[in-house]
C-alpha cells in the first residue's frame, strides 16, 4: 500500500530546495530515519508531522493527502 503522504513529503522538501539531512536536523532525527519516512518504510510520528506542517506552512490534511473527497 502506498501512503499518500510520502510523495507529498518528498515534493514539499524538494520544492523548498532542502536535503533529507536538513529536514532530519529540523526533526532531530538521522538522515537515514528521515529517508525511511520518505520511502514509507517507517510511519511518520505525529510529532514530526506537526513539525513539518508548521515548517512548510501546510495543514495536516494537505500533508496527509486528505484534501480530496474520500
């Protein structure tokens, strides 16, 4: 199952010209762990979701890909 948010997470990072390491530093985690979030190998913890939404200035609904009808 592909998680909608993994593509959005990568797109937001790339749109802001940030590296995985730079975002990992913001989250206080390793680049390796951040890469696992971005691949969908590990689920993104809610505290990281909140941090990324604030950083990018987007809603959690947008970040999670829930801005469409279900």
